[in-house]
């Protein structure tokens, strides 16, 4: 008898950076409420909770939202006190045995302030039939990439430039072997 494939947990990670009015605050933690809903109006909330923004994580919070339906679009938002995030959208992948024939991905990478024409982010976010944006490294959060990430689910990964410039088997140009 062949083994059964492992069950896949259907989940998404939502995140935001909370910016205190005074970034030099001595407050060690701010509560941040989050909500995920099936509709943009937020009337069909399916998961919510509270997490904390702390300076040791540069005021960034992330939530692993589990128990979602496969191949579904969701909307999410964050709130802390009288501050709220723009509405974001994300989606889950189809189930492994799904009859869905295709997924539509866009890909972008290697953003560089010195060479950037970031309007492509706005254009990518306007593609309404896009399932995901794959961003394999050098992700930069400027106003255009933030707006895009509110409109399409982003799968971002690190590349060697995000860790150490041009790493290879003998190290990196940025490494100081004496330290």
C-alpha cells in the first residue's frame, strides 16, 4: 500500500511594519490587532487576534494565519490605537490534487535604488487575474512596492545580496575574516 502524501497546512503569513509616532519611544511594545476576512469590506472575518510590535524586530509584526481554504483570496488589515494599515490582499495556493490547470505568476527581482524604475510594481499590482508575485531577492519597500503588495500576494525570498554581497564557497567580499 503506498503511503499517503502529507497533509498540507493551508496558511498565509501577513505582516506589516508599525511605525510609532516617536521612533525613539521608550515603550517596549505596542499591541497590534489583525484581521483576515473573505471580503474587502471586512464583514466576513474568519481569523483575528492581537500581536505586539517591538523595537527588537524594528516594529515589524508577522502573523502565520492557519486553517484557511485552498485556492482562496483573503483580505487583511492591521490596527494599533487610532492607526490602521491599508487593506491588503493575499491568497492561498490550490490543493495539491486540484483540477485547476494553471496559476498566473509574475516575477520581479534585484531591485536597486540606483537603477530602479519602480513603476512596474504599480503595473503588476493592477493585473487582476494574477495569483502571486514571486520576488526572489533584493526586495525593497518603497511606496510603489507597498501599494503592489496590498493588491497581490507576494512570495518573497532572500538571495545572497540580502545576507552578504556575492557570497561563495570562500566567503563574501563583505566578510572580515579577522572578526
